C-alpha cells in the first residue's frame, strides 16, 4: 500500500511534508549500519498537516537511507482508516 500510494516519492518531491518525530544517534544499530547513523521515525503530512504515513529509516552519515535503501512504513492513513503494524507479543 505504501509503495502503491507512492508516499516516499511524494515526500521527496515536496507533495507531502516530512516531519521528523524522533531521531536518535546510536553508536551501533541492530541493522549493523555505519557509525553515526541515525535511527529516525518520520511522519509524512498532507497539505492540511494530517499525518498520512509514518515510517522508520536509518539515515547514514552520507545522507543515504540504510537497510534496504527505502523507508520502512509503519502506519498509513487512507480514506479515514488507520493501517498500522502490530508489535508481536512477547509470550
């Protein structure tokens, strides 16, 4: 749904506003990214300031996106419906 809706492309083109919700600077990530990589939670907002998508990404020191090279979607708000990933319960 994230890819079909071209949310990342719309954010890159300026059609959606990018708002960093959280950006931390771990010395080492589980994803084995380079030193000084930031782990970020980012909201994509429409023209009314409504969050239409939320993603996680690793921002490398060279400003490239880590892991698979694209943001990892966590939430989408489409036609009044919120779609989000559920965390696995630790039983």
